[in-house]
């Protein structure tokens, strides 16, 4: 449930990034980090804790520069500590990256990079991206080509954003969300529209295997072959920015309690939709339910309910493992 935010523009990057990360706190995390660029120098501050805690202890909002990236991490590879928090850098501190998702072949890549003299600071899978970017960027100093060559070596699902000493911000995605925000005083790239909705409602939802390179004025999008592509600009409802936790401690528990009403609102009076769903279920021999986190526990409950009230054979699959379970899926 990590959050990514990147910014390039006229405003103080650090203050924008901190505000954006606070808006995305509903996603759950254990550490926070920000990197900014000022006079071709990269500054990094990161630590374990909530945004407000790390901001207070490290004075995140005072970091210099008008270009930067921010991240909140939910630990997967490597423990919860300051070193494993994002952003991560290459050997020479010329490139900083933030990453969501899983790099499945990171151990193999890391071993090869270590053999070639690269020095790693963390135990994360994410750090290999920074070193691969360094490796390929050194060859031609071409940001687009560095991302293309890096992605050729990665296996898994990911969205990552990098900043370079030159002031460019670049990112790409494969099965993880990444969205561009087009503002009057700068441009954004984020894992969630809430990351920039306070500043602009104009968004570009990147397709899988899109590469975006932006600064304060320009946004250029390419595919993995390096060809320029055009994606539509979507105007997002401002109302999304006014989401309130109400009486609940955090957004996730609020969403859980609202789900029964959300389902009814989605279906409305369209009983034929529910009837069709029930018919499909009753005509099936096997049911697979997939979820992660809270929805995984909901799936476990659904399994017992289906076993109690029907003769359906039900299996629960963790969302991240579902792609490996496609074999048993058929017309039944």
C-alpha cells in the first residue's frame, strides 16, 4: 500500500510532497522519505514513523529545491528501519528512486551488480532499480533509454519514479498505478490522484509500460520501444479531495464500514444484476475469491458462508499470488 509522489515546478517541492503524502496516508505505511534537488545537488531525509512524526523530527518541509520525490513504505523486502525507507540512490547519488510493487528477480540482479562493483545500502528489492538506472544512464546519459533498458531486466509488478541531478523527473509502470497531474505551477506524478488533487484536477492515467519524463513545464510520454505516445487528459472530480474520515480513526476502517452502503449504491434498484450474479454462482462448480489485507479476511468469511448455504467448492487466493493460480480456472 505504498505511496509515490513526484513534483517539478515553481513551488517548494518539499512542502508539496509532505502535503501530498499526508493526503495518501490511508494507504498504510511504516516509514517516510523525501528527496529534493537544489543547484544540481540531491538532498535526502527519511525515517521510520508517520508523516507528521518524521516531518517534525527531520524538518522535511524545509528541504530546498523545486524538484523532488516522496514515498511512504509498507515493508516487504527488508525490515522496518531508516536504511530500508525510500528513496534509494545509486552509488554516486546522481539518481534517486521510489518504488511500489515487487521485483521478483531482485536477488539475481543484485548479485550481478555486486559482482560489477556496485555498493548497496539496503535490504530492499527496490534499490536494484537505482543501480540499474545508474548502469544504463552512464552509457548515453539518456533518461528514456535508461528506463527502457532497466525495465527489460525487471520481473514483477512495479511503478517507480526517479529524479536526476539535471532536474528531470521520470517514471514508468507495470501493473501498479501511476498517474500524471498537470498543474499551472508545476507537474506531478503519483500513485494516487489524491496526491496532487489539491493542486490540479487534470490527470493523465498512464497505460502499462508507459514512460513519462517531465519537468515544471513539459510532460512527454513514451512506450517501452521509445516511441512517443499520447494519452488523454482526464478531469478528476474535486469532491475526491474533500474525503473526510468522519468519526473513524482512519480511512481504511471508514471504507470497511461503508462497503454495504457502497454496494447498494452501485447496484441501486438493478435487481437483475444481482440476480444474474447469483445465477452465475449457482451454475458454477468452483469459486475462487481473491483479496489482500482486509479483503482477504472478507474472502475467508465468504468461504464459510458459501460452504454453509451452498454446495460450492470455494478457494481463497491472495491477490499477489492469483496470477500463478490461473490453471484451475475454466468454464466451471
